[in-house]
């Protein structure tokens, strides 16, 4: 593991997007370690955004400050980052499709990240930036069944029409790296973390809108069957741990895939059903050709996406995170099954 010279864990750390799924678990991780955390949220009066943050245990020496921040308002970003030593930038929109993808998906990631970088420059106190990217910034449109992708790959063939989310994550990460490169030896330490589909305990109902949404389609029985989809999974607690370790460990300008393994959607459904036999979980898988027909009428899945993804397997090389950050992963099945109890206990099913 590589420790930046003269840098240790301490001082104020800002977590942007702290009310989000990954951001909330990062805040919990930092507070448990006794860190001083400034958590940014869009609306501090919204209980679903802040109540779970305020309820988190705080280790000795730690503190929690919740501040409002709008990524597209540079002044509010400057205020949030002023005086901090470290920034973990998780804030982004987790939306795959929208009627206006430039405004709803790309701009919040790219303009928001640009504002964060500008605020870091203005603050003059930031020694480390950990940026939440995604496997979507790595996965090109044309990949082959069984391929193993590494962090050498970029989703540079994404565009606003065929993959706006990939374009957003690719563009934001490239922006961070170009900013870092432009500063030469005087740059703050920088690391990016690239998770896949994130599962594990949701801490707020809002968290179900992100990666766990596909589990919710099973719990809410929104579909009567499952399609032949191969899903790469990582636990949200492991993602948080990777971010926190990256503050002091790993390579300078490191790019780390965080992926624990894969499951077919059919096996996801069967595992949830086996653990919760009282629930009516659809477990029957439709054949590939029929799933293509279904995609034509599905509101969230396009035929082109179905042709590209269904029935195919894609793998990721997460060994650098294991080597440099010392990461060990919870199994995909454990992460999946730990997603469900908070949903049932809090009555978050429709």
C-alpha cells in the first residue's frame, strides 16, 4: 500500500451527496472512525435526506455538520468545501434515462464536478480528493460475452443518445483527471473509485431509487418474470470502505474498480425468494428471444440495450483494489440478502 507523504487521517472531510446511498455509508464509516465530517445535502429539511445521518453513532473525537449544497450553484459548493482538508465527491444523479438527458443526467455530473474542482482550488486547504466514478465510465458500448474489463478501458464511445449515464460518468472522471494532471506536482492527492451495481442495507427510502431499484422490482412484483441479465454486484459498505481507505492508501491518481462478483437475475430472484418464502417473488426466466420482444414494450429498457446486455456476461478486474487498498469483499449474495430486511422492516414496499 502507498501512503502519501505527510498525510494522515485527520482534519475536516467533506462528503458531497451525503444523503445518497453510497454517501450515507461513507459518512457512517467516517463517523465510526471519529472523523470530523461535513455532509452536504440538497435539502436539510427533508427527513428522508437527513434523519438517518443525524442518527448515526459518532466515534470519539468525531463530529457531524450537515450543510445544504446545490452542485450547480458554485457559491454553495465553495461554502461547503471551504476550510476542509479532504473531499469525497459522491454527489451525482443516478438516472439511466430521461426525457432531457443533457439537463437531467449529464450536466449535474459534469458541471457539478467542475464546481467541486473550482471550490477545491479556491479553498486552498484540500490535500486529497476521492471521486466516485462508476464502471459506466469504463464499459464501452461494444463489448463481447465473457470479456474482463480493467481500468485501462474508457467508455469513450458513449454519447447523449445511446448512453447518457455512461457519458456523464466518463466525462466527469476525465474532467477530474485532466484537472489533476494540469496541476503537476502541486496537485492534491486524487483517487477515483469505480463501483458496479451497489447493494447492501439501504439507510433511507431514497436509496431504493438507485442500484437497489432492480431488487425492488422483485419485491413489488412489478414484473411477472425475470430476464437473462448478468449483474455485477458490490456491497455498499465495501464501497464506503474503499473510499475511506483511498484517503490515505493506494496509488496517486489511482483508478479502482470495486466489484465483488456476479449473479444472474434469475439467481437473484431465487435467493430473495428462498430467504423470504412469504413474499411472492417472480423466479421464472423468459428465454432470450422473448426478452427482446418484452424490451420493445418496456418503459425503462430499450431493444438496443437488451441486445447488448441480455444473455451476456461481463467481468471486471478488481484486483488492484485488493492489492493497493487491502480490500476484501462481501459476497454478492450476502449484499443482496442484506438489502431486503430494511425494506421490510420500514414498510418501504409499495
